[in-house]
């Protein structure tokens, strides 16, 4: 009797909606078993049931609040479990704050730093040793085009995530471990509603589809690219942001922040 081949396992944070849910669907279609994490256990269980039924895969559910050390440690322990190794890590969990830094809630700012910066850092540090040892694995960090503008702590956090991804991508060149930064623009998800951001005035052409964003990121990561910027409109925007004077970039960033309040 031939030995059965286990499926690669992908762990996705913030997996119940938006880009995280699109990654879960995409990787399930490619034949990955999944570990999905979020704060809402009921939604996790519902998503897991639908993915199992539709794709015939195993789906492990982990409830974790990444704004807490306990939540981050829970995911770290799963990433360090080499008996069922994680082949793909998608650092997707995140949220935004609809107030400027000078008037925002301090705890909210600390939570944003934990979820958008500290959690991805610790998760990559937890999973990379095993990936390097077996010379196989993919990490995709869901960053943002906001990392190129001056849009408060959210932009700063996303800039960190993009630069860290580029650094690790360069460090691991010559191996089969891939680190990739996905930098989308405005994408139709629950993100803005949960952040109570007013987006009704945003032109239709600026909106991206989550499934297309994910497909672009996966193709680019498997080709060994350091980052992907879905959508020609955002490719042009980020190109301009690299070369126009920083005072203009700062003004654009602050104007974008004001539109979301």
C-alpha cells in the first residue's frame, strides 16, 4: 500500500473575512489544509465547516486575540509545532483607527502596534527556523500601499511590515523559503466598517476585489518576488510616491486620513 502524502498546512491570521478569508479559500483550492485564527470563535467554526465541506480539507481553528501576549503566544506555539509543520504563514490580521494620533485612545494605538507589528514579527521568528531547516515555506505579510504615505500609526506599521518583508526576502535569497509583502490599496472587506471609516466618497475605480488581490499575491510570491501591488492604479500611485517630494507625500497622506473620518 502506498504511503499517504500529507497536505501542506497554511496558517492564516484574521481568516474569517476579507483578504484573510480569500486566502483561506485560495489555499484550500490549491490543496492546503488550514489553520485559521481570529477573535470570533463562532465565525471561525462556521468558516471551518464551510471550507471542510467544500474542499475536503482539514481545518484547525484557533481563537486568539493578537492584541494580547496570550493570544500571540498561542499562535507562536502552533507555529513551533514541528509534528504538523506550517508550510505557509499569512500574516493578515489588522485594523485601523479613524482618529489622528494626537487625539486617539492610547490603548487602541498599543493594540494596533501589537496586531500589525509585534504579532507578525513574533510569528515569523517562530516559523522561520523550521522553514529554513527543511528549505521550504512561504510567508506572506499583508501590508498596504499606506506604507508609502504619511497616514498615522497605521501607515507607519505597514511601512515596517513592507521593509521587514523585503529584508527577509533578501536574506533568504538562494533558499526555497519565500517572504513576500502584499501591498494592496482599498479593498472591499469589512476593514473600513469595523474601523468606522467613512468611505462613501471614494471613487469606484480605486476599489479592489479581495480574491483578485490574493491571487496576485500568491502568484508573485511563488515567482520569488519580494512584493506585489495589485491594480495598475496603485502601481502608479506607489511609483509616484517614491519620487515626488516628501512634503507632497505627507500632505496626500494626511488628506487621505481626513477622508476616512
